[in-house]
C-alpha cells in the first residue's frame, strides 16, 4: 500500500467536505438540541448521494455504506468503495457525526447486506435504508451471546426477542436483525435477517435519550412472533459450526474501519478549531523538536501525530477490504486506535479552550460528546483489544476470554 491517497478520490473528498461545511455544520446545533426531531434537510442530501452512487463510487459524496465485496479479483491492486466510503465519512463527520448516522439509505444495516447478501438479495434490497440490530439487554459487547431466536416455520422464520441501541432503528425502512436458529449450537447458529418495518410482530419499544449524536435516532425494538420470509435470511441458512458465526462477523471487517474514519473526522474538526482559537498565541513551527516548544504547542503536535497514525490505520484496513485481504486484525486495530485517539483529542481540545470550550458558544463540547460513542459501538475498546490479542497470539475465543 502506498502512503498516498489516489487522485480519483480527490473529488469525493472535496464533495464531502463541501457538504460538511455548507450543509451539516450549520444545522449541527439545531438538531443536537432537538433530539428525535427528524432532520428533513437530509432527504435532499440523500437524493444527491444516490445520484452520485449510481456511477463510480470514487465520485460519490461519501455515503455510510461499504463495498459489496462483489468485485471480480483480477489480481490488480484496487482502491475501491471501502476506502472511498471511509474517506467520505471522515469529511462528513468533520461536519457532524450524528447526521452521517442519520443519512437515509446509508445505515449500518446496508453494510451488513453488502457484506453477506447474495446477488438476488442485493438487487431486491437495493435502495432500502437498513438499520442493524445486534445488541440486547442481556448482551452487549459479546455478540455471540444474543438470545433473539429465529424458528423455521414453512417459508418463514419466526423471530422472538428484544433489540436495543439500534441506530436509525425507527427511521429506517428495514432492520437487519441478528438471531439464533438454535441457541444450543452457540454462535455458529447466529444468522442475520432483513425485517421490513410494518411486519406484524415488530414493535418500536422506545427511543433513547443520548449523550451525543442526537441527530440520529437510537431505538429499542421488540419482536413477538414476527414472521419473516425465509428469503430474507442473509447468506446461507445452513449451520456451519466451523464458520457460521465468522461469516456474519465479516460485516465488522467492513464497518469497523468506517467507524474509525468517523472518529477521525470528528477529531479533525476539534483539532482544526483549537488551532484556530489559539492562532494568536502560538506560532506553529513543525521544524522544531517538541522539547523546544511551549507545552500547548507540543501537545497539539502530539495530538496531530496520533491523529495521523489513526488516519492511516483506517485507510489501510479499508484498502485491505477492497483487495480481499483478511483484515480482521487491522480493522480492530484501526477501530481501537481511532476510537481512543478521537475521544482523547476532542476532550483535550475542550480543556485547552477553557471556559469557551465548555459552553454551547462553540461546537467543541458537542464534538467531545459525539466522539464517545465512536469508542463504544461496533465493539468497545476492550473488545477490540481482545480481538487483536487473539489474532496476534493465535488463540481462539475459548482460549483467550
């Protein structure tokens, strides 16, 4: 991998940056205060993104889904949709993270469909806005511990269970639900199902009130004898004790670099703003050793170095996904690094700005609140470190818990 962003992505980055600056940033505080109020301005923006995405992904404005993984492998090096989406997401989150998560037809469920669905399903679910439901009251970080069940009944599966913290759970057209075909068989029996809103037995329990990303709705959903067509099961219906759960988990190999990119974008906004606020007090000179700088200047340089490390880790993980290289380790490394660094940077920028950073006169305090979720969802910091350790040491989940 060359440490250089391909030229074909420059229009994408520029388009996403312009959207962030002209559309998302000016609306940011309005929908932070008006939690659960639908950002209707995103409908027009989503239509524009749809138009971009009809053509070359390299020209899109940066949607939140990931590559379908259906590109033929001809042996050449590819800079594809996974990298493109991550680069676009960075710029969009430079504007507002909650808005990116609230973008119609760009949900994390769409990434799950892209990663696991067959060609017929990809066509059938094309254009739908899909949320993703994994977490339950009895399990959080351990996705394998889910208790929602899916029992085969003729041409349908009957789902029963409760899902919480479903991003875009109310607004999306459908929800990708993780459920077990047979809890006795453990994680191998876990499959994902596309459930359309309006399906009998699917009920919105509540909308959560959150610390950050308030422009995005986060729902709890109940499934009571909810009948889902068998054709809505993503991937193979067979239970493979060797790979069954690994196949479902491949979704995270695509989405974790994306979440890392979101954290990077949010941190970028904070870094740029604190440098602007301090420009009359600091003369930035990157040729000087940090030991010869003022304490604040040195701290900013160190934050920038951490930020750049997180940036390239995310790009590398996405590049590996585009080139069909196993990237579970790299995806977790990028998510762990960016989640931790992004949260540390946004909080520190609030501190460096003093009382100004703590008030609603600045977006610094909002970015600090928004960044915390990016270190939690799609696998917490601790889970990422566990995944990394297992891969580095060559141990299974049973051997290293």
